[in-house]
């Protein structure tokens, strides 16, 4: 008799957490125009928050902000900014305060990635990813911290699991994300006494994201990987969104300085090939 493999359910956070959980709160999300960060924003808005999403592509931001506002009944504003340029972030923070009066939650999610071996990676290519992921995180923290202190708010940094081992062709991202994890831990320790929490979400393979596409996981190799996943499926953007809702909520009030791996158990999987 064959046993049907278990497949973990995918749920919306509104099925678990109450709708008005984040009423009156404001989210500031870099990289919020698409992918994981857009879905994190959608979930936080569904629980009552207004949001500002930031990115370099204004057309995509405007379309996403409109869609998120329509979908959630809250207000989302898209502001063009490059996390490598602190002035654009300071200007965006000023606009956020002018519009909403506060910042409670920050998602540092802007990131860059491509596959390249160290031998084929130019100095500028390595520096570019460090500047987007690591410096971009630092710049976002610097620009928002006074307001997050004022609201006794919370940070979520979007990292990865690539740097726990030697992942080929990912030296630039591995170095950048290791630094993000470390920065978050220090932020948690320094700002805890001011009422600010800081945590990292480390997503595993999440279907349909630009990151997965760029890592070339489409096709047969991707399908084989899924059958071996302890959760029985690829990650869904809602898995990460639900984690963000939990971490921003007071249910996580005693959780700070942590890295939460959300990967369906794949980090612990050792294949025999
Ligand atoms: C080698 C490359 C390259 C590639 C770019 N470069 N792509 N080198 N292989 N595939 C080099 C360029 O030649 C250049 O170096 C340098 O990188 C900078 O490239 P630009 O195109 O000038 O930079 P920019 O326009 O700022 O673009 C940044 C980018 C780009 C990171 C290169 O890919 C980008 O904007 N990405 C944002 C979207 C994205 O990547 N999202 C996915 C994130 S997912 P030279 O020497 O020629 O000047 C993620 C999750 C990871 O991070 C974990 C997944 C599990």
C-alpha cells in the first residue's frame, strides 16, 4: 500500500491572525514592488497597516501600490529610491512621515543577485551586490531608526540560507547576507532597550520569485528538489508573508536578534547524491 506524501498547507495570515492586528501602523518596505517583499506588504496591510514601498522602477512601484491599496482597502504609496543612495532613503522617510506621521515596521528587502563564479565575478559586480544588500540595509536602518524608536517598532531583514554552506556561484550574495544577519543582531542588542526589535527571515526556495528564476531552478532540477523537500512542496510567498505578520506582532515580543529560517525543512536535508 502506497502512502500519499504529506504536503504542507498554504494559508493566508487572515485565517490565523485577527484582521485589525496592525490598525494605525505604518510599514516602510524596500524592495516592496515585487516578489516576497510585495507579499509581505500585502499581508501586513490586510491586518490594517498603511505602507510605503520603495524600489528603483517607478512604473512597477506605482502599479504594485495601486494593486495593494485596492486589494487591502488600506493606503500604499510607491516611492522611487535606491538603497545605495542614502539621500533617496532620507527623502522617502520624510515623505512617509509627511503622509502617515509614523513608521512602525521596516522590511529591509531590496536585494540583487545573479549566478557567477568568483573567477568570473568582477570587482564591481561583487561590490554592487554588497552595496545593494549590505550597505542598503545599513542605509535603510540609519534613515528610519529615529522613527522606529519613537514608535517602539520592529525591523525584518530578508536574508538567505546560501551562506550557511559554500554555495557555488553565490560568493557575492553569501558575503552580503552574512553581513545582513550580523547587522540585525547588533541592531537588536543596541536598540532593544529603546523598545526596537530586529529579526531576520531567511527564506528557502520560494516558487515564482525573481530570486529563484535567477538561480536557474526552473525545469527538471527544480522538480526533483521539490520531491525531496520535507514539507513536500516549494515555498510560497505567503509562507514568508505569514512569518512577517507573526514577527511584527506582539506574539513575537520576546523574539529579537534571531534568524528565522523559513524553508520547509530543506536546510536540514542531506541528499545522498
Ligand atoms: C556576472 C554580472 C551579472 C552576471 C551583472 N553583473 N550581472 N556579472 N554575471 N549575471 C555585473 C555587471 O557586469 C557589472 O560589473 C556589475 O555586476 C553591476 O551591474 P549593473 O547591471 O551595472 O548593476 P545594476 O544595474 O545596479 O544591477 C544590479 C544587479 C541586477 C544586482 C546586477 O541584477 C539587479 O538590479 N538586480 C535586482 C533584482 C534582483 O536581483 N532580484 C533578485 C534578488 S533575489 P562590471 O564589472 O561589468 O561593471 C535574492 C535572494 C537570494 O537576492 C537568495 C535566493 C535563494
